[in-house]
C-alpha cells in the first residue's frame, strides 16, 4: 500500500507547475485533479463485485493500473492524455485499497479492528509522505513530468514484494468466497429496523464529507494558495503537505488504539472537529496559521478509516464487501466534486468551501458523539 500511494503524495506539489509550465487553466486543473475521484467512483461497484470473488487477483492487477497511469502523465501532454493517466491511476488505486480493506474487515480480530485499519492507513501515509519528500528533494530544474515519474518509481518495489503479501490470503474460490464468522470477527449489533441504521448513515456522511474536504483543501486550495498568495515554490508547498502527513502519521496508531478502547464512533466524532478547524485555517489563515491548520488537518485525517469500523459494527460479514463498495462510491464522489467544483469556481470564489465543509463536519461529529450506539463494542 505504501508503494501505491507515492503517486498520490507527489501529485499535489506539482500542481502549480502544471498550471504555469503546461499552461493549464484553473478549470483544467480542477478536472485533472477531480478525475481521480470520478474514475474511482465509477469503478467502485465493479471493483467491489470483482473483489468479492477474486480478492487476490484484484491486488495483483492494482499496481499495473497505477504504473500505466504514471506513464501517461509522464508523457507530459496533451491534456486528454494527462486525464487518462489520472483515471488509470485511480482504477488501480481502487482495486488495491478496496482489496486491502476487504481483507482486513473479513479476517481481522474484533479487538484489533481499529488498530488494523489505521496500520493499513499508516502504510499508505508513509507512501504519501515519501512521495512528497521525493518530489521536494528533486532539482527544481527537472521538468514536472519527469519529477513525477521519479517520485512514483518505488511502485516497482511494491510489485516486487507483492507475491509475499498474496501468500497471506486464501486462494480465490476457497475460503475467500465464504467470509469467516467465528469469534475472531466482529458480530454486528442487532438492529430492529430493516433499513440502514442512523449510525450507518452518519458513517457514510462522515466518509463523503472527509473526502470532499480533503480533496478541496489539500489537493487544490493548499498548493495553489501557498504558491499564489505566499510565493512558495515546489519545496515550500511540499513542506506544508509534509506537515499534514507527518501529523497524520504520528496520530494514526494512537487514534486507532483509542478507537478500540473508547469506541470507533466516538473517536471519529472527536477527530472530525480537528479536521474542520484545519480546513478553516488552511482556507483563510496567514502563512503561520496555515502551518497550524496543516497540523490540525493531519490530526483529522487520522480518522480517515474510522467510518469503516463504524460500518463493520452494524453489518454482517457476508455483506461487508458490497457495503464497502457502496461506501467508496460516496467517498470517491466527494473526492471528485471537491477539486472539480473548486476548479470551475476558481481559487478566489472557491474560498467559501472550507466554511461549508467545516459546518458539515461539525454537525456529523455532534451526531456521532450523541448517538446512543456510539460506545465501545463487546
């Protein structure tokens, strides 16, 4: 997973150069950034159905899509080739992320679910941080497309060690086809209503709003505002991104442990407050306040996986793969709409977004903290 996310970490720092060197307008930057979420959104359901029966194959195919996307971006243009590259990267990342999450939710012990999800996210954040470090350390004279290819080169290491990871999974068509239901897997709390519970709705809303805020702020507003308003170059934008990712990295494991002990829903509600504060500071603060906002944003990002733990507590094991695919549709819709709408509005008018998103995060957080089922599991 760490190798898969080098490409995601390196991309935002190069966005200002794509605007100036490649001559892309704000609306084109919005499409180029947003197509990642759009391609993931339309591939989530097919990927979920495929993973339900072919988990190992999905994890094997995923890195190839990312490599193909990186090569398209490395061509440097024209614009539709860049969009195609981002789309291929998105499909590869969908297969890898959904496959890994499905394996954890099926086979992880109940007492370690929060920690397991955050360790998985921890590996992804190491890759994102590595991507930012690489792209920030490369010479500024290097063209942006070549810098991106070099930043994504650790993907080859991920392909090389993939066979070791596949050995830990059952063969397709064997135990993978029938999810385990023994005591090592969470038994969902019974619900009286036949439809989705209010806790499930809150988990879906939290995931979609987190994704919408993340792509709006970190992948659009932060790099462009740092470059245009504060005159920061590639290295300066990378340092701001690294502040977010280092904070996320440091907070992930403690947040996962606290979620196991205090309740996943409660912990998710608390980190959403930090996420909302970070969005406001990054969107409107001076440079020192933006740095503080990056740290608060990173703390909020440590709750990225927690909605999945909430969903797992109200879902039977045999339905988890399908439900996670539906959940990822809502998340990836947010990842698409954030930069796309921001790009259409332009940087000046998109500044209102952080206020709206922070308000939504606060309402969801209060709903989670006050929910009667937001308590530690058995």
